[in-house]
C-alpha cells in the first residue's frame, strides 16, 4: 500500500481540501501527508522479518503454555476437561504430544526467520548447547543443595 492509499492519509487530505486551507503551510502539510516528514513514505505495514518475529513470539508463548499444562495436569493428560475437547482431533493429543507439536512449530518458524537474519537461529552449535547444559546442571546442583529440587 502506498502512502496515498492509506485511509488515514486519504481522510486527512480530504479534510484539508474540504476546509480549503489557504495558508502557506497547506502545501507543506499536504506534502508531509503525501510523502512523509523526510520525503519518504513510512510504511504502516510490516516486512516479512517483523512478521516472522511475531510468529516466533507466538510459538514461544505456545511452547510455554504447553509446558505449563504438562506441569499442571501431567505429561499424559489429554485435556479432556477443557473447551478444546470439542476441537476435532485436538483432544486426542496428550500434553507431551502437544508440547512436541508446538516445539515443531517453533523450529519451523525459526527456519523461515533464518532467511531474514544475519545471525541464524541454530540448534547445531554443539559447544553453545553444552555450555548451556553445564550452566543448568550447575544451578540444578545448587537447587538440590538448598532443598528446592529433589
Ligand atoms: Mg503453534
């Protein structure tokens, strides 16, 4: 959509014409509305990278949601009590399967997003993964030490 097609810009230009402003600022106001303050159109729509970042956030939230359901109701519960019972097929999956499904969604979005990133999201950096696992093990040991973990 070009700036001139933007409904808000169209409405503003129409208003300016209807009130018949005849001062020196009119031309400048009109130019800014049509071209943007710096002479370039500031798009109100997003690009693919922005769109995929939103999808990444969405899938991270869905993974988080599924993890909380698994903790709340157990990995093998099939969410038979909730409204999703009415969804076709959805009630057939247990929380472990749903968590796996959302993780697949997250990986799919990250692969698409990688086409738009200078530094790719990757699960192949074994050194980084081992460093993270070591850090988690370290804090798990501390949690055991203070009695918050079995
Ligand atoms: Mg999903």
